[in-house]
């Protein structure tokens, strides 16, 4: 009996009544063996109608279909402007995989256990998290240019960081998910990230759990979301201990909260760039054209021509350096250097898309590259060795280089005409 009731005393398990349904909320650490075992034990003991998991539909599909990488079309990813988001996803997966490997547990094992246990108990499995691409996009669009650069370097540094993490530090991660951990420094300077990563997802999770089908529901979520979910879900009654009958949910005011109706469609919207960002996208190309014109009319044709060559040289150089850092094919580096001075003048085209497509054509990924992505992302060398991830790096680093080149060239051009 003591073994069977062990989970009831766990602070990460809470029972309550909501919307006429009995809900068992389990807070987990995403790389904890204890959490993974707890999930399985609770589901088998409670035999719920429904198991809600903190996964979006895409991630649930990838867990069920481990060979989904084979179907990736990298050219389509570039054309749909999803290179950055795919690269960030892979870096996050790398961080989690290496920590999980260090402590001999499969990454996301608690969610895998939840899915397997739900299948055994014939419970319906419901993914209740927001699509990860929407979350990352909302974070990305809330950040300024230098914050984005800082985030990218922080993610790259994370490829080296898991070696020194202790098991005690892993336990601290019970209060955060992987993305929150990696964004810890950035979100201090940019509070809106905290809102997108935590508060919005708390609302989303709460609403999806509340409307999930079935009379008894087990919800498996990261421990850092427990308080927020309880705040937004609208708890009618709370059960914090066994009273003889495992079906007995008794009233307690300690966890009570008033239900807030949440429109999750609003949380799924991709926000339009603000007016400043929209203006800036056209302002920079406009400023460059004005500088060229000023050079020709104020300083003469020779100075104007020199400014054009200066622009081409600086912008092309930095874009080339960016693609070189990604170990791009020589053709890709050349294409980056040629495209950058031109594409920076058009906000709808990016130099990285050009060099990335050239890289995809010259070093077309093979089936083995797609199959080995889960293994290659475990190391820094693997990111650069795998043809698929290297293409993503070429796109991202070329764009970063081209942007730095533009911000370097403009002040020099201003000095020339002054």
C-alpha cells in the first residue's frame, strides 16, 4: 500500500475537480527518471478516460513516428522561411538529448511513458501544448535585432554547456522547461519573452485541459506550469491527499481560483510586426539608396561609385564570412557575397535563402543525412557535418553576416558624404 500511495505524497501531483471533471495534474522534469516513473504509476493507478500531454500535435506525431526526418524537404523549409525555427528546434533538442543521455534517460521519457501508459489503459491521448513554431515565432518577433543575435549565440554555446551540469541542477529544471532555461539571460532583459514562454502557455494548457473529453483526466505537464495552470483553469475543488477512496475529491479552498475564459485562437495567432519594424524594413533600403544618390550629387560621380563599391565589398565580405563560418560550399560562399549587397535592398528577399538554396543543390542531402539527424545534433561537429543542419547554418549565418555588413557599411558611407 505504501508503494501504491507513494505518488499521492508527491508535491508534483495534484487532484481537483474542474468543469465537472476529475483532473489529476502531474508536474514533471523533462529529464528526470523519477518523473518518468511517476507518470506511468499515476496513469496505471487512476485509469483515466483521457491523458493530456504537454506536447503540440507536431511533437506528438514525431514521437509516434521516429522516422519522420526522412520526409523532410529542406528546400521547402528554406522557401517557407522556416530555416531559423528548424535550427532553433534542433538546438533545443540537442541540449535536451545530451542532458538526458548524461543521466541515462531518453529525452521526453515522461511524455513517452504517458503515451504508452495511456494506450495500455485505452485512454484517449490529447496534445495540449501550443505548436512550438508558433511559440518560437511569437518570441522571435518580440525581440530586437541584437537580442536575436544574442539568442543565436546563446543557443550555439548551449551545444557545449551540458557537460558541467550536475544532477542537482537537473532537479532545479523541474521549475523550467528547456527553452526557458536557455533563454534565462535574455528574458531578464526582455520581459515579454517570459509572457510568451510561460504565461501564454499556462493559459493555453489550462484551456485545453479544461475542455478535454472524459470524466477523469490525467494531465502531464512541466512542473513550472503547475501554478499557472491552476490559476487559469478554474479549480472547483482540490484533493491533496488520500481519504480512503481514490475516487474521492474533497473540497479545499487552498487551490481554488476563479475560471478565466481563454480564447486560445488569440494565442495561436502570429503577431504582425509592429509599425516600427515594418517601417525599418523599408527604411534601411531607402536610406542606402538616398546615401548613394547623395554621394553622386553632393560629392560627384567618382565618390558615388566608390560608395557603391564600398557597399558591395563590406556587405559581400561579411555575408561571405557568415557562410564560411557555416563551412558552406565555395559556390554557396560566392552566391552569398553576390546576393547580399542586392538582397539587403529588398526586404522580402534574404541573402541566406540564396546561399542556402545553392548549398542544398551543390550538396544535396542524402537519405543517410536525414536518418542521422537525431544522432548528429548531439555534437557541435555533427551540426556542421550533417548536410541538412549545415544548410540551415548556411542560411542563418549568411543572413547574420549580411545584416552586420549593412550596419557596418552605413556609418562609413555617412562619413564619406559629410
